[in-house]
């Protein structure tokens, strides 16, 4: 997967019939999977919460799309 901007991620994933599925514990990684009969479960994106170094333990989210 390649890292993309928030705007690019939602431009691609937003119109699709998807549901984020959380993997593991905090900070969260979510796999965005298609819903529906023919593509059910296919991963079309990933979002990852990342710690911001030196910012009081806050996180930001990075977004990824398949190559």
C-alpha cells in the first residue's frame, strides 16, 4: 500500500460501500473493506493512528491505498 493524503483517501474510498474494521488495540489500524456479495471483504484502504513525537502523546491518522 502507498501513503496518500486524507483528501485522496476519501475521494477513492468515500463513494464505495465500505466498513472500517479495527485491527489490534490502540493506537488503532483500520482496514477499510468492501461490503457486498461480489467484493465482500476486499481491502480497499487502510488508516493508521500514529503517535506525534513531542506533542503530549497525541496521535494523527495516516491513510493508505493499494498500489
